[in-house]
């Protein structure tokens, strides 16, 4: 989402070199989970895993996206989902409300299987999971990234000095998020006039 790149195009590019390099997760274990309405946290500050995030609003998929000159060794898909209340608010306002949760899920890209003869499809194993969350009362700057060892485990806060924060701040189209990679939301932001000045300047620059 970064959130893409997990760092969440979208993200979430909810920047995402760490996801692309991750290994397949072990089978999930039942744990408490955050709802689709608001993020929730453990006493130690970890984020509770988003419950049933694949039933949330799907925003986009990318394959082998990288914000670095050198791509990762593994061919991957990333899929971005957002909690429904945040999505509905974005459609009305062109920006993200407090308590937005963007989930970036990475899956291995496969090319051999069943009747497939060309192109890629997504494998069943989740290779990485990150969340880009907006919680203005909790995080300086409003947004934070969390890395999850499995879809059922609590997420660990990624330190604010990590490059994903500055990358999203400099290049995010809307409110430090990579809306430029979400095809159904970019036109909304254009219509509402909520695209960041930095993104507009970057978009207008000649291609190198």
C-alpha cells in the first residue's frame, strides 16, 4: 500500500522491502483481533491483528513493485485492503479519517499450476503482512506502521526513524498514503482536490 511496498501503497504502502524479503508464515494461532471500526492494541503497545481484513474493501494489487532501484529476488503480489468506515469516509472527503487501517498482504506469485500457461497467479501462503494505521492521539504525525510475523499474531511497531515514514511523507498522494496506486480512489482525490502539493509537483516533473 507501501502502504505499498508495505510500506502500504499503499501502503499502507499501507515502502515494503521487508515484506518482499519475508518467508512464509507458520500456521496462524487464534488470538484477539482488532475490529474493522478502529485499531486496538495490547498493553505493550503491539497492534492486535486486523480481524477478517480480507472482508474489508479491496483497493489494489501490485506485482514486484519496488521503491528501490534493485528489485527483490522473489516474485510477489501485494494486496491492499482498508477498513470499511475509512473507505466510506474517503469517498465523501477525499482523505483518510482517524482510525484508518490499511493492510498490505504479500503473496508469492506463481506461474505453474492447473491449466495456467502464461502470466502469474497468487499463491495460497501469506509471505508478509504490514499495517499502516492512523491514530492521531497515539502517534506523532498521526500515522504508524506495524509489522506482523503472522496474520494471527500481534504486530510490532516499526520505529519512526525507518525509511517508510519519510518515503510516505515525501511521496504519498494523500495524507502520506500511496493513493496514486489505488485506481478507484485517485479520481476521488483529484475531484475533491486533496492531492498533496509534493505529489502534484512530482507528477508534473518530466520523466527521467
